[in-house]
């Protein structure tokens, strides 16, 4: 039996984590004599996994200790993380429409699973996969192949707030990349375009309903 799969992004798609990530990144940057990021600079940089981002900033030799600094700072802000408006309703709607929900993020898998559990949404996902669970990070096809392994995928829809999420959908013939919360006319999408964009999860859910009826 073929299945329709949704690859859900986590940070700033289903949960508000931007400020927590930015704060922790800036603590780490200050530790290594780097200037603070503005929100715009952070947004542009966060299209890669945290492990690659830190490695690029401080080099391989210091990456381990820098990541420890980052994770300690992030843990202090993690209590502030909240679900986006309509997040649970969107996940419930997707399941009711017969979609397989997979949480696919560049956040470390252990942290991702802990956050999903803490926010009581882990049961909505058939699989939760993050950075360090696979050799390659999103949006590589290797990552998305790992995310959907074992499922007989008829259709793959990737939903997120950035270019990497749109790319994940476009890794497959007839795959769909849906953008939520982010302006689709920004420079980030000059070369790769979302198939549709939405300002909130409620409107996106309505689109999924229409899509499932096709």
C-alpha cells in the first residue's frame, strides 16, 4: 500500500525556537571572540545543521568544545520554547487525512526527540530524525532517503520555513515543498521556489486537505 508522507521541519515551523537558538549562538560566538549575529544574519546562516554551522565558524579542532558551550547556553533557554499556533491541529489534521508524519530536522536527534516529548507531540510522528542520526544533514537526498526508509512513498511533501525544506521536497520526482511563516519573495528563494506558501499553519492545513483529495 503506497503512502503519502509529510516531512515536517521543527524549528520555527512547528515551534518557536529562533530566539533560543540565536541567544545560544551568540553566547558561543562571544566565547570565541566573534561578533553577535543580528536576527537577519542568524536566519541566513541557519540553513545548515548546528554541527556544520559551528564547525564552519571555529574549525574542526574547536568544534567539540564550541558545541558544548552552545548546548549549555541553549539548554538555559529551552524552557522558553513553545508550539506555534495551530501546530497540534495541523499534525492531527495531517494524520486524519492519512498522511505519514515524519519530523525531519537539522537539530541533533536526541535534542529533537526530547523537545517533541516535552511538548507532548512525539506521538503524532511516525518517525523523528535529526542531525547526527544520519551521516548527512538536510536537505541532502541521503538525509531524506533515511527519513522515508521503510515506507512505500507515493508522494512526499516537505514543510518548513526555509530553502532547505523546499529542497527536500524537490529531491523527488513529483515531490512538493511547502513554505510556512517565511516571505517567499525573499532572496533566499531566488533559485528554488516553494510550490506554495502560507502565513500560518491553519491555512496550510486547509491546503493539505485539498491536496489529499486530488
